[in-house]
C-alpha cells in the first residue's frame, strides 16, 4: 500500500555534479509512474535500483530539454532489454511529432507507444485505473506546459473479521458492507456500517507543478492535497528574472502551498547559479514552514491514515 515519490533529478536547465535535470518517480502499490525525464534519468533509475521495465506510464510536463532529453535513451534501453508491453506517454501535443521524428531517424521500438495529449479546459482524467486518477493542471510557462495531480481512489472499507461470523455475513453481504451499506439481519434489525467496518483510509494525493510563473489560481486546483512539488528555480531577490523567464521563486511556491492548505511542500528545479540552495528553503519556510528542498535520491512517502471518527 505504498505511495511514495523518489526524486531522480532536482536541477533546472543545467545539470551539476550532484544534481541531474528534472525527473520524479511515483510508486503506488508496486505501480511506477515516471514524471518528466531529464537527461540521465535512466542512469538515476539504475542508481536507485529501479528496473525501467516496471515503468508503464510516462508523463511529460512540457517540451524543454531539461524535462525530456532523457526520454529517447530510456525508451531505447527498454527496447534493448526486450520490452514488448506498450508504454503510455502523456504530454503536450507536439510530443508525438517529436517522437515520430526521432524514430524515423533511429528506427522503431519493439514495443508500442500510446500517446495521450491533455486537452486544455478538459475536466476529465488524463489517466485512470482501479487505484488512481491523474488530472492535468494547466501552467503558465513559455511553451504549453502541464502539471499533474495524482490522487488515490476511495478504497473499499475493511470489515471487522470477528463480526462476519457473529452476524452471519455472506459474500453478497460483504460486498455491500465494504461499499458502505448497512447490514439488515434476517429479523429486520439494522446493523450500522460504522459498527461493522474500520474507519476508511484517507485518499492520498501528490501534485507536480513544473515550470510556471507565479499563478495564484493554482491554489484552487490543489487544495488540501498531501504532498506538493512546486518548482522554485530562483531566490526571491531574483523575482524579476523569474517573471521574465516564466518561472517561480521559493517564496512564491510557498505562497501557493499556504493558500492551498497542502500538508507538505517540496521545492526543487533549482537554478545552477546557486551553489547552495539552503537560502531558498529558508525563504520558503518563512511563508510555509513544512517545506523541504529536494535532492537527487530523496524519497518521500505518504503513510496510510484512517479517517478520524472523533
């Protein structure tokens, strides 16, 4: 029942000796989702002991090199490893054209690629399975850019084992009780669902906000989520540069987190102009105290918590 993020790359446009360009890996109950794929992502996957073959869905926020240069090598490696299962590739409209041009020069892969392009203004899910939904978040950058909101689906309730036999619940009864219904005994007595089940688990959530100028409207789209990653390319003293390049400062990222009421903020995508990012973290913490600056290899887990009955 895992829900954890591994930071594969935390730098912005220029890699450093300690930081690779942007890439995150989300693991949800042994399912792996890659979010952006900067240069060297496949090296980082091996470094942190993740088999690339376990990744079936790749989300690309936008088509700037530091978010996509690693995709070509990663897909090639998957092919050389004998992959036959298709990969779902989600990103801006021109992503498909870019990949087709690449394949026309280097040859096709031994597996298919299912392209999915977000539609601006579409309120539906970009991806959905039995455990998870992924929604897009339009961002304001120099090229079409999307953030992604990953949210668990509501889990079925767990029935108290000692009460199954006590009330003689059959299979059909268990299905209804797990779905939230009360149980009615043979003599017409109603047993409340809350007595038969444990409190439900909270739905865990993670939002990835890639390159964007400061946008207060983002707060409404990510309100109350567990974990937010928001780019913080620049220090507050470089706010004019951030606006000119359509990026955010650490303080601005923290303001979004505060306004949205998120539980925890991660900042990264740091400019290589700063040898030390500690001052960026401090700037963010002045606004939103539960902030951490990410490093390559950091892992952040969101634990399972039951809904409080108090």
